C-alpha cells in the first residue's frame, strides 16, 4: 500500500509527535508499505510566533496537490491541524477522497494557556477540522471519552510504543549531582506546567532535558536546576536510566511518550492524576499519580525499577503500527 502522511510536525523538531510518526513510518516500511511524508521541509516556511522551532508552511495547497497527485496514494493520513493539515483536508474534501486524522496535541488547551481563548472555541475548530475524516485516531480510551464529550465523533484507538532496545536500564556513567535525581524530559514551554515540578521542595537534584521558549527564563529563575538541553538516542536513554524519578507535571498531554521511555529504562514516574499518566502509570507499581506532585515524587522513590521495565515491554511499536494500518481508509481506484 502507498500511504501519504501529511504532518506539520517533522524533523528537525524533537517531540512525541515526530518520534511517533518517524517510528510508524519505519514500521510500515518494514511491513512492505511505501510511505510518503509531506512535511514543512517541502515548503517555504516561517517560524511560529512565540514558538520559533515550529515551522509553518506558507501557501502549501498547490504544491501539496501536485505531490499527492504524483504519489497517487492508496490511503491518506492527516496527522496535524496546522497549515499542511488544513491544505490536505481541503484537498480531500474537494476531491471526495476518504482520509484519516489523529488527535495528537491539545491545541485548545495550549492556545488557552497562551492567549486566553476559551476552550469551547478551540474545540469548535477541532470538531470542524476532524468532522470529514472517516476516522480520527486517539491514543487512549480516556481521551476518546473526553473528546466525545466535546462533540467529536468516529474516534478510534491508536496507542504508542517504545523502543526497548534503545531505552533500557543502565548503571554506567551516572548523572552528576546529589541523589536522588528528579528528571523532566520534554518541551520547555508554559503548557507543560514545568514550574509545578521546579518549585517542589525536594532534596537531591533536578534536571530538565529539552529546550523551548521558556528555557532561559526558567534557567534564571531556578539556578539550582540543571538544564543540559536536548538529548537524543543513547544519551537521552542514559539520563533516564541513571536518574531516580521521572517527574511529569503536564496536565495537557494526550499521552506522554516520554513516560514510556522512562519506564523502559526502569525509571519510576510521578505525575498528576490526569488523562495520559492515568492511562499508563500503574499506581504504586510503576510510579505514583497524586494531586500532590511532591508526594508522588517521594513515593515513586520506593518503586521496584524492574517492574517499570517489565511493564514498558507491553508497549510494542509493531503492534501499534498494525492498529494504525487497520484504521486507515483505502482510496477506491
């Protein structure tokens, strides 16, 4: 099958959406499918206001149309709701082509935090965007129920996986700093609620791995916290594996792929009891969820790291890719 994936989030961005789509593409190709990713790399772009590492494609409709017509896909998947996603949606609606979408990111919440735009307005846009899709893929059952309450329909599950060969327990080259070490990995931006973690009274050391628009402000506000920047591959896995607790303060993520990466490295997780963490963390066995994030972090220190690793092994990329494939809607020739 020839599969076109249209996404506004792609390399060189480093986030859960990009990692998910990259691994899904690889798994699909392993299964013998041909995948064409249509991303901002093919277009003229401008930096997103307040978030310059995200590139917005300019006037993409004509080139996107030519690219799709040349590729002649058997299935079209629109992964994001940005300029490319809008152009792909318009193309499919105009030509009456079936397509699927995915709900990766809580843009209504992100925009609300940054601008104050009411959630009902953001979700009205989401309903409009996803309405013509045959199926909209979501990562968890709890997210599916929540989106249904906002009026979204034809929702199907597509979970996430983790590379357990890359992300695995290790003891060599431990992180410097007083123990215990509490670690955050992800975008450094206001919607990630990082200050809820940084402001906790915890003995030991705190690390923030990642970059984003708030990194310099937070570095100045919390000089005792280590900010090593972006980490990838084996270096990222080492940071997970040699820390003591992974703290996930976000209340707006749809899943939290970094939680799986931490667990695969044997690192217990502390988080709020919100959608995403409650779907992944087994309370008391692989970490703790608690409205008191400090208590969750302290209790997570007692978790058996072997159980974290064993649990993460249940999340397979091949199985999740097969579910993605089953959710697609072939275009009739």
